[in-house]
C-alpha cells in the first residue's frame, strides 16, 4: 500500500512540476511515506525489547501527527489545503 501511495504522490509531483505549490505538497507526501520504514527499523534497533511490538504503531502515529500538523498550519495561515 505504501508503494502505491509513493508512486501516486511521486507521479503527481512530476505532473505538477511547473506548479511549485502542488509539486511541493506531493513531494512532502512522498517524504511522509518514506519516514515509516526508517523510523520502524531505528526503533527496532535502538528501542529495546519493550518497544519492538509497537514500532509500526509509533511510526504510523508520527506520520499522522506530522500530516495533521502541516494541514493545521495551512488552515491557520489560510492557504489552500488542497494540493
């Protein structure tokens, strides 16, 4: 599913390369997708035995919080939240 999302966001970023506002939003989307696997592996390696069962949940929660924070920032600054 993440591969599909990455390909979708990256394709839209290439399609909208002339429109920097939309291009930037779609590239941020690809970056948010890429945070999960690296964060999960880092938590597995350095988090200890107690955290390994929750690494996927922690990574998903962090990605959701980051996306919500960026959406909130756009809404508060009255920018278009639709890419």
